[in-house]
């Protein structure tokens, strides 16, 4: 957190106030607060991957901060694109300052992420590793945009296949988690095999994380998630439970489509939630998240990792698949 705050230190223009509000450091009036922020999963993965391969985690701090800033850039833009009015139990940036200013703040945070990453050179990181880390982050940024494009495109379709869903979340969610692990491994001086294995761990963990997030988006406790109950149904998202339920043939498919349409038109979401659960979509989502988590664990097999850090990476994979918030 100190490294993250240092990235904004001395930057006092109004747009930086918007960034601090989004990050949970300031309230609407610009006063300093200590509010709940994100889970910091991505920077944690970067630091753990670095330590797991014998690197010094403090050296990787600028990269971890950059990853969190990049993640928050995507959240600011996602809130605009999805029309989301709340995040972490408070109003989203665009609802307070308008879409244009929110987009501008998000763009600034994207640039700030890259500037922060380059601070690795101040920690004595060799230039080839700094360039390698920047390349991984930029490739992840492109995958994120590809995934978001698919997400927005699928929103206008009645249904998508499970394969199309996986293609979407591999960009939208898994790409940055995979990059977080790969950058940590790279900064530790890991060889190509180790970097690739940790990238795969992060990718599979990302699939588990998003499928679980989709379950929480329909059945999660608002006090835990910070999002309205059934918000994903109101927004018409093609989340995993919806995708698998609509892939199943039968008379109830038409009934489910009608209930989903009613939810997105401002009607109640209870009917759609109930139908999805009756059709086994909730159970399927919970099962798929655990399976992806187990696949993430399998990708670490054979790697020579610090025992304690391996345990923490494994704990994060299980957390991603079973979390309540």
C-alpha cells in the first residue's frame, strides 16, 4: 500500500483526487478516509511468485503497485461501460463526476501504472527484466481489451456458448492474474519454464476467480460483495450460471429467457435467480470454480518453490474458487 500511495504522491490535480476516491483513500469531498478497497489479489500474486522463486519481494513492489493501478483502470472503465452505480458499497466514479471525467481518470491511471512499473530500475532491477515486465503488462492490457470487447458484444446476444464464455474471461479476468504471476517470476530471475508455469497458474486461477465472481454476482451477500444482490442479472450479463443454464435444452429455457428479460427491464430478479438454481446453474458454477482452482494447483507441480510461498499460492487458488466476497 505504501508503494501504491507513493505512485500518487505529489500529484495534486483534480483528476488525481478522482483516482484517490476510486481507490478508497478519499471521500466525495476530498477528505482522507480509510475505506475498504479491493482484495489486492493481483499484487499479492506478483510478490508471492517473486518470493516463491527465491526473489526479494521488495524489489518487485513497483510492479505490484503498477498491476493494481492497471486493474483499477479497468474497473473505472468497466463501471462506465456496464452502467454500474456501486462498487465496494459506494457510488462509482462516473455517477459522481460523469462518464467523460471517469474515462479521463481511468486513462490517467493507465499511464500512471506504466510510469510506476518503470520505477523498478530504481530498485536495481536489470533493464532487460524491466523491459520484459513492461512487455508482459502491455500484452495483458491488450488481452483485457479483447475480453471486454467480447463481453460488450455478448451483452446484445440472447445466449453464448460455454466456449465463448471461456474465451471472454481469459481476456477479461485471467490475463492480468496470469501476468501478475509471470512478472513476479520474471523479476525473481526465473527461467522460461518457471515463468510459463506461473503464468499458467495465474491464468487458471483467473478462470476460477471469475466463475466464482459470477456465482456471487447472482447469489452473493451484498454486505460481503459490496454490489447489489442480483446486479449481474439486472445488467444482463452473460455470466457462467446463465450461460450453462441456457445451453441446456428443454421447455424451461423459454421460461428462463423471459425471466432474464424481465430482470433486465427493471423487474424483479428473484424469479430468474430461482429458475437458475432449480436448473442446477448455481451448483454448476460452484463446481466449475473449484475445478479451475484445482487445475491452477496442478500447474505448480514440478516447480522448485519455497515451501511457505507455495502454500500461500495454493491458499490463494482455493480462496479464489470459494470466496464469499
